[in-house]
C-alpha cells in the first residue's frame, strides 16, 4: 500500500543551492535533493517527508521566514 508523502520545494539559484539544501534538511530532518534545469539555470531544492502531519505547516512557515 502506498503512503502519502509531502514534497516541499524551493526554487533558487545555483549559488544559493547549498544553503537552501542545508535549511530544508535542518528544518525537516530529512535529506534534501537539488535539480538544476540546464536551459533556465533554475535550481529546485526539495525534501520529501514520509508522514505528512500538522507540524509540517509550522516547518514550511519556518522555511519561508528563513529564506
């Protein structure tokens, strides 16, 4: 049976990729991934949480405040 996962993503620059990776990993306590579109040079950093819960809203707000 598939379980729902929460994906939280931030679009950033290549220069800020490492900082955003560290932020998402710290806030969500999960490994983060980064993908850069070579054409647009936009980087998307994502974290996947295996069990979405009410605390995730607080975590997302924390990320928004720290960006």
